[in-house]
């Protein structure tokens, strides 16, 4: 098992655990899907992807998102 520390611009994004036998060609698209999913969740929570929450509604986004 290996852990890949995914960073963007020097800022930590997430850790990705994978079997040591995994090929980079398999892991790169997986890391991209996870990163894009995290961005989508952030947009949904901020109310910029579609409708905004109603007045007084609070976003109930989890602190950790598992894919």
C-alpha cells in the first residue's frame, strides 16, 4: 500500500491510498476525479452550482468527503 500526497500550488489537497502494484496511468485519472469531485462539493456548499440555499438555510457539508 502506498499513500500519494496530492498537492496543488504547494497546498495539500488530499491523500490517496492505493496498492503498491497500481500503475500511474490508473492513479492519475482517479486523482483527477477525486479532485474534481471535491471542487464540485465546495461549489455546491457555497451555493454557486445551481440554486442558492434559501434564506436562513445553512449548508450541511461534511468536513471530510469520502469517494
